[in-house]
C-alpha cells in the first residue's frame, strides 16, 4: 500500500511509520511540527519508501499519485497542549479531519481516524464500552480536545454513509513509550522525569484516580489490524489493566531506582479540570473482531520508556 499518515512526526504517528515501512508499504508522513518533531523520524531519512511533507492539514491536502490509506493522527494530545493550543486543537479535529477525509474520498482510499478515550469524558459507566456515549463538558478547557474528536467521529461516519468512504475509527486509551515528549504534561513523562532527577513525584489529590496504560507497540499492532479489518464502527484499543495513579507512581520510583518521595497536591490546575476519575477500556470487541489484546507487561514497556528518557533528562 501507499499510505499517508498525518501527524507522522508525532509520538504515535512516527511509530506507525515504522510499522508500515516494516510491512513493506510506502509511507508519506505529513506534519506541521507544532507538537511533532523530525527527530522522531530522522532514522527514516534515506529510505526510498518514506517521504515527509511539512504541511498543516487544516489546509487543503495535495498528494501526487495514488493513496491506498489515510491515517489521520494529526492533533495536539496533552492537557498542556489544550491550554496552549485550543484553537489549533479544534481546527485539526474539525477542518483537518474534513481535509483528510476529502483526500481519502478523492483517492478512493481507506480512512482511519485516531479518536480517543476522551470521547467518553469523565465516564459514568466502567469499564468503557464502544456503545457508551460519554459524559463530556463541552465548555471546559478539555472540551476543545474531547469535542474535536467527537466531531471527527461524526464527520467520519457521515463520509462513510453519504460518500461511501471506507472508514475505520480507533478509540485510543492512555498510551506510553519512547518518543513521548518530555514536557508534554502527561503522567508518564512527568513521573519518569521527576524520578530520574530524584525530585518528588507530584500526585494530584489522593492518587486514587485510575488509568490503564498501553505500550505503544501494542497500540500500533491493534491499529494495523483495525485498518485491515472490515469494522466500520469505533473500536477501543488499550490495556484493560487498570491501576491508580499512586500505584503507578510507586512503580516508576521502583523501576528507576529513584530516591524520590511521593507528594500529594490539591488539583487546582486547569489542566486537570474535568480530568476523568477512572479510565479502563472494555476491549471485548477488539478481542473478538481483531484477535487483539496487549502483550507488553507494564514493567517491560515502562523500562523501555525510562531507558529512552534517561539520557534526555538533565539532573
């Protein structure tokens, strides 16, 4: 296949580039580098099957020649980004998805949307199944991301129904691994950086909020299988092994061999307004349709992530 990956210089996008190239496909990565980084794809320079285009996908997308699949992964994806880039976040979810779908329609390509567990908001059912419609605050600071992704899902299904575009939707749960941005504000790089510096690990509230952490290689495997499947409606891809943030902090301290203590602070920061209290995917559908489930244990994936960050963290 000849595949376009928007957000191809980002954390997830760059790992997808690696996977598709490893499978023998030709990859075009497109990124405006607002949150992406060419360092994530510099190892692909000189590969005849890889091409990079710097472009903002909220503008008309032109790609010469055939395209067999469009994977739309362009978007800021952390609470810090939502606060600093609220309008670009909304635009890439709305206009960017529209432009990427337009390209897929014109090229008669299969389209895969990177959606998110954030469409469930602060969930009132647990674990979250694909038929849950969510509990989202549309006017809160996180709403720019949550509603952009909800709109992206809606327009994707509209293009499928009205224009007969062959579409896929993946709802991604908390993913971690090498190439995460050190400063992106999410719990994995925050805790790992603090631990490697022997700084206190700052836990919001009492640490009872939960997350389910999926290693990036497991996620990429699920996305690859979804693209090749016949499933049109959303599919959760994530690790159902739920743990509290306090448990996760202790795990990071142990694996880094850090002298860090764990401190608790009151959650007054806008970044955690409407922050989900629980997060756990029901992956029954992925197991049934894709024969997929995560393989990496947390200790294994987290050690790979720590090894990536260690030389990048200044003490």
